[in-house]
C-alpha cells in the first residue's frame, strides 16, 4: 500500500509540474527563447540537416515562428545537438514543457546532493531555506524561464564532484567531460579541475576525462566528421565580438574603463589573471587540507570570473560553492540564523545587481557574485576541518 501511495503521489507531483511548466511556457513567446536553439539543434539532427549551415539555420527560425535570431548558425558542439535529438523529435511546446520540468528536477537533485544525507528531524530547518534560496536565486529563475542548459551542467558538476570525493576518479572524469558540451563555460572549469587533479596525481580522473572528451568527439564525428572546424567557424566570431559584455572579469574591465577598448582589455586580462593566481595560491596554501568539495568550490567562482564569455544564467553553478560553504558552516556549529539566512542574502544581492544592470544597460556587475562567493568559500575553508560524512545537528539554543 505504501508503494502505491508513493507512486500515486509521484504521478500527482509530475502532473502538477507539467501544468505549471505548461502555463509558464505559454506565458511567453517560447519560439524566441534560449531553449529554441537547443531544440532546433536536435531537430536538425533528427531531420538529417546541417546545423552549421547559416542559410538552413536562419530559414528554420522562420519556419517554426521564431523572430529573434541570436546566432547565424548553431554555436554549440555537435554532440549536444545529437543528445538533444529526442527533444528535437517532439514539437517545440511539448519539448519545452518537458525541459522545464527536467531542469527543475536536475536543479533540485544537485541541491540535494550538495546538502548531503539529511536527517529530516535535525536538518529540515536547514534544508528548507537552502532549497528556497536555490530556487529563488536569480540565475535559477532565468535558467528555468529561458530554457537554458544550466540545470544539466549543475547536476554534472555536482555529480562529478561527488564521485571524485568518493575516489571513483575514472567515472568522475567521464562525468566532468560533459561540461565540454558548453565550451565557454566548461573548458575553464575542466582546466582548473585538471590542474588540481594532476597536482594530486589522480591519473584515473585524467584518463576518464580524456575518454569522455574522445567519446563526445566521436559522437559528433559520426554525424559530421568536420564538426570541430565548423564549430570554430560559427562560434569564434560570437566569442570574440562579445568579450567584455558579460558578467566576468572582462565585463568588469569594460565597466571600470567605461568601454574604452584597450583599457578594457588590459583591465579584463589583469582581473582574470589575478583570479587565476589567487586560485593557485589558495590551492598551494591549502595543499595539505583541501579536499575535493573544497577544491571544486574554489574552481567554480574562479573559472566563471576568468572566463571571457559567461551569461548571468551560467552563475547557477555558484550553487555548488555556496551550498558547500553552508554545509561547512552548519556542521561547525555556526549560529542557525546566519546559515539559514545566507541563501536569502545572496538572492537579494543577485536581485540588486539586476537593478544595477537595468540602470547601466549591461549586466556586467553580476561578476561580483563570483567574488562574493569566493569570499564565502574562503571563510568557510578557514574554519577548522570537518567530517563531510557527519550528520549536522542544530546548535543548542
């Protein structure tokens, strides 16, 4: 009987999620969304068409009712289009509904893994504000609304880190390789993670990562043997043109230099280099005590800050270092109100930065969320080491 009730409850929850997602999607012109690009890539694969052909790509927008054409051709790795083929086989509305639900579930799953194994009696007062803060985090809202890819990438990042923390390095490397499906975001993270793993001589992780990258290359090669060069041709102009106009060190350089070209480039390069040097120094200083979750928590904000091309929705990955920091603080007995309120304060900071972006006209200052998160991580790591398998308890009043 218990299993029947559980199944019925799950079906009811999924039906409710579908109704919410359907209403959510219908409230906007969903053909002019970020998801449309991912869906159309899968649609091209299902139809046997070339997504890197500008003429076909542009014509398909009109065919499916899209007015906004952000890119002249597909700007993501071909393996992503192949993996999105099941959604591409559906009509756009159904695929979008399903993707919103999957993204929400992946986001919640990632937050659950970060939180650790909860004991409902002692952890519920921490779990509720953590999940509420994650769902109200501005990048999470944008990700779900626009159908972005962040929920999947966050789950990959968290899942790979969890596997590495359990010393299942081969599988961790395979999972981490999936971050390359969004190169501008994934490659900086993979580079820093690989450096840390090499410093620890964890060769199985490197072998798993290389295996994953090779398999993804072959997945695209089976469809188009020249997909890498064609991706470089379609994606490079966008990357070069948009450097300095997104919430990264390069965007802050643009803001600090009032858009002056040479000054902005030097400022962006300087800030990016300083972040990378800070990461190297932190890893060196903490070389004897830094464990996998702590290393990942340093990697994410530094990689997001130093990357030349990261959208505000990509800051969703900051939930990993934020969640790990909160876990550190609660296990070490930090006052409950501080731990429980931190997610809300971070949400408030992200919303204030939206107002700044609206006033300035460009969302550049959201890069300070990376620095705020990095400060939080360092504060948490400076506290005495803790047992990540321990079950936290609410501090006595």
